[in-house]
C-alpha cells in the first residue's frame, strides 16, 4: 500500500486584511510544524502575492478558484497562469460555496479542473452532499457523480494515447469538453490532485461528521477508485476531510485509516490551525 503524506489545507475564504493575515503568517512561520505534513494556505486572490511573500517556503499557497481558460473577456475571473505567476502551486475547485452559492455545476468544475491540471497547478477538488441528500440516503450517488467528472478528466490526461480507450470515450465527456486538448501525461497526474470530502451540512455549522462517518465515506470513495480507476490510484490518492474541523476533533479524525488530512475553514485563521496541522505528530 502506498504511503500517503498527510495534507492540511487552510481555506481563508473571504476573510482577513493585510494586518490580520500578516499576524497569522507570522504565527505559522514561527510554529513547529510536523515535517511529514504538507501544508497549503488558500488566500483570497487579491492577497496571493502577499501570502506567498509572507509565508515560509515550507508552506505552499493556493488560490480559492480559477477559470477554465487562460485569458479573455471574463471580468472578475483569474486563470491558472495568473495564479502561478503569483507563486502559488494549488487551487481549490468545486467547493460547496462555489457550487451552491455561485451555481457552479459538475460540468464547469470539470472544465476548470482540466485547465488547472493542463497548467500544472495542483488541484484540491471538493465533493460533498447536502443534508437533505444524506437524509435521503443518496450520499454515495451524489459524491460518486461529482467524483466521476474529475476522474474522467484525469483518465483523459493519462490514457489518451490508448486507441482502445479512445474508442470507448463517452459522448458525455466529449460533450462536456469539446475543445479540450489533451497533452501527454501519465498516472503521475493523480499526484497533482487531492480529493476533499466536505459534507455541506458540516461546513461552518459547527456540526462535524463523526470519525466513523468520515471514515465510512472515505473508505467507499477509495473503493470506487479501486473499481473504476486502478488499485494504484486508490492506494495513493489523498482523500481529506473538511467540515468544522477544530483542534478538539482533529486527532480522532486523523486517526482514521482513510482520512489523509483536512481542508480547514474558520479554524485556519486561528492559532489552533497549528494543532490541526500537527494532528498526526
């Protein structure tokens, strides 16, 4: 089984100013952080340069969104090229706030993932069910559908040279990505993706999935990858949890076999973020 490096992302969302973020970055820079944990902070786009220049090099920087093309008349959007130009290495895509506040659907998110990966950005790809979907017993149906679009992109990137595979491409994928130009990649593309399971009912609500609930979903996601992609990807893909993660609950969540880290919202703006980073120390 592959050794998966623990991954902790801090999503600052639309919070902070230069003064407060400088104080936060100083706290992180001087903290003792577990060396086996990969740490990424997602800053508001206007502060990407500021975050990259202010954070220690052991902490990577992510954008919270990007668009599906490199440039053009898309007022208010940013491209992966711009993100990289600011020194950031990652982007969060498919977050529930993008899906449910701004109306982004699976198709658009898939197109964004494709372009970000083409541009050599790492992608923190978010999936998760709403409360009514969990109560209706459709959690797996929802998260598998969301995951399928992301997996389709990676499959195209990895296997496009295989004629037998090309002959089986679904009309749905070609419809979603009619102008998608695949470039030669191999299975290493999956190393650029971290999958974040974030039950929508637990984001910012103070409600957290129990460690058992989180493990159950992560285990089923890993089984889905084993059945639909490959054993290698299933074993190596990092699946992280997000949803009201705090210093109080992070250690028990981190002890679960298939929980490979966290995507942290509000707590990433507080000193307790250090405890979350060190949950497996």
